[in-house]
């Protein structure tokens, strides 16, 4: 008997007197009485809270209208000196219509070395959480594969407000498909060693710029 068979046999014996799960026991066992939102806020106050918490996490926050967005993206890429920018397949063409850098399209065959040579990436998002200052990507057409937002050093993320902004994590989870590749981003990539020395860019971009875009 292999070690695997031995372990599985012990598990089966331990579960022998446990009734089969009919699909309802988990929901009955886990209470759902937690707060779905902390405090009452207007839509504008929720968006302001998102901006405040994004800034607390060292993200750089910009605000723009839909008409201003292409010029904001152009300015941010120019200030960065980006010559190449990664774009997901479903990124709205208008977002990049004023920008000069060469567009590098999200392709499955691209190697990490090729992606590392790209200075910036521009994406949309799935949802943004105001209370935690978190941007969530789900691999949608305007976001692309997870790796394109982890390898370049500069990420510009566009959030449509107020449509893509929710107050809390429970509200965000209701909008997300758990079967999709979810990436939860709270500020630029950062970690600290045992002496609490902060290092940025270890597992993602050093610079996160979030553009909150309204219709007018």
C-alpha cells in the first residue's frame, strides 16, 4: 500500500459516520450576518473614499471625463517616457487614441522577457472597492491575461465611476465570477523583510496609476 492509499484510507475511516453533504450544510453553518457596508455614504462620497484609500496605498489617482481620458493616458505615458505599452485585446480604442507609444498586444506566445521590455500597461478593471482601496481584475477583454499587469513596471488602470465602484468587499464579490482569474490589487506591488524594509516591484508594478473616469 502506498503512502497515498494509506492517507486516503484514514480519511475515509474518519468520515465514515459523517452524513453526506446535501449542498445546504455549508450555507447553514456559516453565518451571513456581517455588515455589507460600513456607514451610509452617497455615491460621490463612496468614490471619494475609493480615491482616498487608493492614495493611502501609494497609488497615484487621477480624475477625468470620458472626453479627457485619452489625453490623460497620453500625458501619463509621456511623463513615464514609455516607448512601448501593453494593451489587452478589448481595450477601448479611444483610450489610446492620443498616445504615441508603440502598442504591444497581449499574446499567449509572448515570453516573460518580452513583456519585461515593455514599460507600461493600460487596462480597465472589473470592480473597485472603496472601503479597502482595492482594484479587482478578472481577465476580461479590457484587462487581458493576469501576467500583463504583473510584469511591466507601470500600470495605468481605468475605473469607470460610479458604475464600477462598490463600497465593500461583500458587494464586490456579488459582481465577480469565482471561476475567473481574479487579481486583487491594493496599491503598487510591495513587500517588507524581517527588518521592515519596504521593497516595491517584487511581484508586480512599482507604479500604479488609477484614472477615475466619469461621463462628464
